[in-house]
C-alpha cells in the first residue's frame, strides 16, 4: 500500500508593507486528493484558455471574470477540505524586543521556518501509527545557496522534534525543494490569495494614481477580487477577520480547519501605535 504523503506548496509576498509585512502562504494537499485537485484546477484553466502564469499582479478589469471563475474552483476544493490554506504575516505595530543583528539578517528564513513548523498544525494531523512523508515545495528562494541549504536543513530537522516524532511526520531531504511556480498550479492559485491579503491589509485598495482624484481600474478590479475571496473564505470561517490569527476551540483545529490566518508576534514585543492603521 502506498505511503501517505502531504504535499505543501509555499510562497511569500511583500517583505515590507505600510501596516503589515512578511507575508507567507501555504497550500497543503493530501496525496490521496492530489490527482482530483490537480484535475479540477487544470480543467478550469483549460476552460478559460489561460496560457500564462496565474498571479495576483496580473489582475485587471478585463481578466477579473476569469480570476473569479478560478477562485471559485479553488475555494470549492477548500470547502471540501481537499485543500488547506494558511497565510502568515506580521503587524508592523507589534515591534519585537531583544533582537540582534543575526535576527535581522536571517529574518526571512527564521519566519519561514516558523511558518512551516506551526501553520498547518502537522503535529495534530495523524493519530494513527502510520508514517506520513511531507513534501515541501518552495518558490525559488531569494538568497545565497548556503543560506538556502541551511534553511532546508532546519526544515528537515523538524522531524526530530518530539511533536513530529509522535505524529509520525517525516521530511526527507530530497522532498524539501525549490520549484518554479510556473510548473505548479496550486502555487499559482496561492499567489492570488496571498496577494489579495497583503493588498487589503495594507490599504492598497484606497490608493490613487499620483495627481488623480479616483482610483485606477486595476485597483478597483483587485478590490472586487479580494471581496470575492473574502466572501468564499467566510463560507468556511463565518467570523473570519483578515488581520488577526484565526481562533481555535481545540488545538487540533490548527490542522482541521481548511483555511486559517496567523498574525505572527514575537514572544516579547511592544506596541508602536504610530504604525497602526
């Protein structure tokens, strides 16, 4: 019998925003659902005759109906719990205390590690005695080869933590890889959701071209798509609040919920009210 696997596609968005920064996103699909999910995503892309990579930055008034159609298929799969989505970000007003130069120099990977470790609640995903292999696909990482390899070694090291051992979670070195998002539809759909969140949280829907009194058509189209995504999220999370961590009733909700947000804060931080909206 084929061993169970979780496949996780990870992506990141803007590093520094007006109010929120350090956006990371992930899509998890179980191996048993992968063929079905891929087929559904490919069907809608083929039906719409999409030839180019699907990305948030390409949303405009002309393409808006196609993006809504694709988002519908994606969130139908989320609603069926065939796809799990996680979004993590930091709020600029929460200023971490006690950081040194190493923290600042490695912030991107330190936060990415926290995202992989915690966001999907993997330690709550397996109450059987089966081993589950986790494949992690990262959109090409923007740093030196040595830093990228060190990061992957840390991710692999998660399998040696007590919670992952107890849950039977394994991360083989060859399963922690960088990929081109053009070749992976789940990552492309994730880019749209992740982009919409940073767009709205940083009030980019209010921006107007310099010297203009009205917003541009592209900005209006992006706001409409964000609103539609928010509507679909509320079908699985009725009390969804975009800017805060999604609540839990039980710890295993971190795994069971199909869609969750995490506003990451350091263990020690102070609030800078000047950075609030």
